[in-house]
C-alpha cells in the first residue's frame, strides 16, 4: 500500500498547479451552485477528495498547512451538510 501512496504523490507532484487550480475551482463552483440534494452530495464528494488528499500528503505538510487544509475540509463538509438540509 505504501507504493500506491508514493505513486499517487509523485503524480500529484507532476501536475500543473494552474490546471489543478482551475479544475478545482470549476468543481467547487458547480458544487456550490447546484441546488438541493445533488449540490450537497457533490460538495460532500469534494470533501471526500480533499480528505483523501489530506491523508496522502499529511506527513510532508507543515503544521500551518495542515491547519488550513483541515479548515477547508471542515468548511466543505459544513457546506455540504447545510445544502442537504
């Protein structure tokens, strides 16, 4: 399993930051502006992706970066749950 995580980390490190940012921005905007349950589920799916990324990169992040990522994860989960209700 360690090999899979290092392979994923290597692929993430090679990704173009601008492309990743723009794709993420589009996904977040679609999730936030999609009404109702579908938007809430999509937002929670994005939160699951952020959680997976957080777990994968936890060991190499500085404590301030960890706090920011946990804050973003908390905000995404909260937004998703609010949209569901």
